[in-house]
């Protein structure tokens, strides 16, 4: 196992990947054998009564080419059970509550004060086929939603939950929510194969 910490280093042939720190390589990764073990484990607590605190803050500036602030990658080399590239959770203690937004995952695309080109989106879901034999033995989807936990609680959630929620919009001609071209219902714009379609919605 090889680990290192090198500050103020722009990278070198001897240490080309992790500029500030890291460990292991694809050929010789850090190995763990004990069940329920984390390679990196940080636990923190905030007692602040105002402002915003974060467990980790990364910000990456790009002056050219492509990039990502974070990349998480799981590779299965055996008979795995459940696999997740990233698992984000929000939970509440006995006295915990929240009066504002609660989201296990939040993605924000900050659109500049200019015309943005490319294919911008706040969330990108992708299914990548590895080769000509790629297939699925059962249902496969870009997005999957599930209800889990206490059966009574799930029943209560099902009475209130919706497939998705869009806030801050104005219903109007040409807007994302607009009167349907076919009926008096609402139409929600989407694209399939670069063709514009409408998801029809009825008030209930």
C-alpha cells in the first residue's frame, strides 16, 4: 500500500495523479479485508446556530479543457450484491427536524448571465453499453424511484408523494408549463431524440 501527502505540487511523472494526496493505483489499490470497513472515514458535528456548515468543501477551477470536481467509481470484480457509485442520505435524530428544503442530493447548474451553449442540464443520467453483447435480464431505467421502510409510513407517503415537483415556474405560452396544444390540460415540455413532446397533466 502506498499513500502520500504532497502540498503545493503540480504533479510529476513519479506522482502524476494525486497532486495533494492519495493512495494506491489501479494495479495495486489499497486493500481492505474486514467487513464494514471504510478506506476513508470522517465523522463531524456542527453546533453552529446560524449560517451553513459542511463536512467537506471542494471547489475546482477550470481554465481550459474538461473537468470534474469529484469522481466516484465502483468496479465489480466479483459476485457483488448491491452496488452504488455514490450513496447520499439525510437522516433525523430523535429531536431533529427541518423547516426548509430537505434533499438527499442537490444539483445546481449556475447558468451564466449570457447565452449558454452545449447541452446544459442540472442532472445527467446515462446508461453506457460496454459492447455488442450488452443487455439486461430485467427492467433497466435511467431513473428509478422506490418506497422503503415502515409499511404504515410508506402508505402515508404514497398518499402525498408525486413523480416529480417543479417550483418557481409560470404557466404560459412557450413556458416549460403551458396550456396543452391538444386540450385544455397542462402540457410539460420534454425532448425525446431531440423532438419536442408534451407530458399531459390533469388537475385532481
